[in-house]
């Protein structure tokens, strides 16, 4: 059951990032992130109200707040990178980073013991990431497209914090940590708006799409939280992090994005790496 929850979470995450990525192609990504997380915050209150949830322990709220910091940085930087970088490259770069750090933390801090197959996948992830990023830099050396890769890596670090922190919320923490996570993420993104040169202005149609994507993202977070309560953190993280398959495939087929042979090899390697880690 835990695997199914994590995979469903991945489908929701992937759809969220594709929809938000579409809006980010025409509007500033940090603005899109702010709108999306605001919509997600509203939805996060639904399970609390339906279950009449009791106050969560302080430790659970603290982990939720840390998750919110990671989410705010991760989502803002991911959608910002999509402003100028191709979705089919930016998303996998951030994902490999987001997966590798929580898995390593699970091994080093939580005593998780992945199999040799999973460790092989982790080792394969590094050259895959190099191929994806190296190909992009060579294709547009000295252009503004080299910037999105750096921002995507920062996004991956933020999402890694999100995955790890949310996975540490205790089983009796209820749903309040999710609400705290969303509220903190909005605060973080709002703080990033001036530094990114963005504003809160967004056309109504774009705002509705972003808010809907954020609501779907909250559903993905809830499913991920349920998955971590039934699986090892490292397994839940990796299965949930298969989400790039959705925006990458849609970017290549619907948006007709073009990638180099090296990038294709890197994307294939990233997919194999994630699959091996999941099998482990």
C-alpha cells in the first residue's frame, strides 16, 4: 500500500510541476510559486477540518515548518528555472538532487540499509546528472540557459529538505504539520519575491491554473506523508520522486522540446537510477 501511495504522489507531483511550468513559461516562476502555494495552503486545511484534528506535538510542527522552508525554496527556484530553461532538463536536474540527499540522510542518520541494487542506482545518478547538465551548458555556452541549471540545483536542495523533514513527522502528528508546511512555504516565497525581481501580479487565468496546481501539490504531499508512515523513508522518497517522468514526457511530446543525444542518455540514466533505487 505504501508503494501505491508514493507512486500516486509522484503522479500528482508531476502533473503539478507540468501545469505550473506551463504558466512559468509566460510569467515569473516565483510569482507562480507564490500563487500555487497559496492555493495549496487553502486545500491543506480540508483534512484538518474534516477530521477535527487535535493540535500536533511541537516536534511534528517543527518538522512541518522545516518542510515548508524547503518547499518554499524548492518550488520557487524550480519554477524560476523554468522561466528560461527547458522543462525536460530542469526537472530531472532538481529531482536527482532532491532524491539523493534524503536517501543519503536516511542511510547516515536513520539507519536505512539499501540493497546493492539501490546503491548501484545512487552511483548511476551522478553521471546521469552530469550528462544532463553538461549537455545543456555546451549547447548554449555563455547564454542565459546556464543559469537555470544552478537554480535547479538549489531547487533540488530545497525539495530534499522538504522530503526529509516531512518524512520525519511522527505518525501521531496528524495533518497540522502539512498546514504549517504550506503556510511557511508561502512566507518563504513572499520573502524571495523582491530578490527575484518578481511581483504578486498574475492574470486571472494563470492564477487559477497555478492555484489548482498548488492544490494538487498539497494532495501529493498528503499522499507522500501517508507513504512515509508505511515505508522506509528512502523508498518513499525515491518512488515519489519518479514524478519527473510526467512533465518530461509531456514536455517532449506536447511542447515539442528538443534535447541533445547526451541529454537523452542522461535522462535515460536518471530513469534507470531511480528505478534501481526503488527496486532496492
